[in-house]
C-alpha cells in the first residue's frame, strides 16, 4: 500500500519536474517496483507501426442491440404502462453505480473494537458496560454502509431491463469479442450464465458464437427475471418460437460436478450476493463449472474492481480446479476474463497475462 502510494506520487511529481538531473519516470518506476522493466522508447519495438495498431489493441466496432431484442424490450415496456419509467431508471442506475460491498462480520468486529477503545479513552464517557455497548452499536449503525439485497420482482426486473439491457449487452460483447479475436478457433458449444437477468449474455453470445453454441443455461434466483428473459426471447410474448434456440432457464446452478460448460459468465451478479462467503462459494463453483473460459464482469467502480480482484486471487491462488480437472488457470485478459486453456501455448497469450 505504501509502495503503491509512493509510486503514484513519484509519477505525478516526476511528470512535472523532469529536470536535467532527474531520472525518467520509467526508470524510477523500475527501480521502485521489482519486475517493472524499463521501456526503451528509442527502440523500434512495434516495427514502425503506430501505437494504435499494437496487436494487443482489439477494435470492437460500435455494438448495437439485436433488432429483435430491442423491439421485444420496447413492446414489454409499452405493455407494462409503468408510470415514471425514466425517473425509476435514473434512480436504479444511480443506486447500482453508487453501491458498495456489504461489510463483513470481521470488518464489523474490527470497527467495534476500534470504537470501543476510542470511547474508553474519553474519561467523560465513563459508563457501564451495557451503556458502552449501546454507544458502540449506535456509532456502528451510523457509520457503516447498509447493504441491501435487491428483490428483482416483476417491476424491478422491467426497470432493470430499461436501465441496463444495452450497457450489459455491450460490456459482455466486448469480452466475447476479445476471446473471438484472439482465439478464432475456439467454437464453444455450451454456455452457463450465472445471475442471467434479462438474458443479455445469451443474446451477446448468440451474436458472437451463434453458429456453434447449442446450449445456453441461464441461472437466476428471481423467477420474475427468468420470465422476462424468456419473453424477450419470444419477441415480448409468452408463446411463440424463441429467437435463440437451446436456451434453458433454472433458479439454481446445476449440482453435478460432472456438468461443465465451455464458457461460464457472471455479469454484474457477484455484487448482488450478500456476503464475501457467498461470493467465494459461487466463484469456486463457477470456476469448477467451466471447461475453458470464466468471464466475470462488474461495474467499473471501487466495489466492482475490488470483488474482481478477490475473485482473481481465489482462482489463481486457490487449490486445484477440481479433482477431475487439475489444469492451472491463468488470466487471459486483464481484469475481466479468467481462463483455463491448457491446449494453448502460453506465449500466444502473453498479453495481459499474469506472470
Ligand atoms: C444486476 S442483475 C444482472 C443481470 C444480467 N447478468 C445482466 O448482465 O444484465 C443480477 C441478477 O442476479 C440475480 N441473482 C442474485 N443472487 C443470485 C443467486 N444467488 N443465484 C442466482 N441469481 C442471483 C438477480 O436475480 C439478478 O437477476
């Protein structure tokens, strides 16, 4: 932590004060952080190609919702005749972007001990043990973030759809595109989507690998969300042929450890789990359930970043994947995609890969 802060300060100051006798920032960084090598800008490491053509930069053209999905979503919103949709969409969007992680029991305990010590230091507040406990609890309640579980009933599911369908679709499409561009021979047949919500992952996967995918398993604890996702696939109605064949809806993850999927996704769903213990369990399960890629997507907030880092550590530093699948995992792309792909040469995947 101290090193990180020092590096940041060094970068800021050296940027503005690179005098004659000061070291360039890359060298200073290399001296401070082991493993960060010096970038020699005088060498032609890109072979005269401009930086924007760096092979690690993957261009994804502007993503649009499939027309059938957009039309079905509009129809469902019109049919619902929900008042003040825009206001509700704005409120939910703000809430989701400002959400923090739930505070765990260890952290609560640590804060309680700290507060108790603080109160005991103050002689004016000498009080009975019971009163002290009450004071600590009151202070804890005032200063602790109160995380609340969202109940995705019919109404909230519709508002979520209006707020996040396009953004969710685009974020997941970006991850799928990265895999497809770098591993074109990867043709997944099965996909598992945890916390599938409106089904945007299924639509994005179908747009990317529709030729090869034959099974999409959507798991969501909310029956209303599953209902909505199914209606969206059927053009906004309860009957009719689904736009994407082979989609299955479940409220629970498949139990059998033998059932695996080529691609496993959790998009914006880990942040819906009420505790770190729940997240740990789900991440272990999802990791066991993938035979190739595990894709985790969260909002680019402090909370989203922090839980993705925890997930990455769990997968990379954890025990073997499962007794029947001892292959080690590695990060395929920064932050959001983790993969077990033992058939590939590591050197092919060196960009953004964990060392
Ligand atoms: C924020 S929504 C994300 C939906 C979808 N993945 C997307 O990208 O639009 C989170 C979803 O996770 C579901 N969820 C929450 N806890 C769950 C659990 N324990 N098991 C399965 N689904 C869960 C919620 O019902 C909700 O539909």
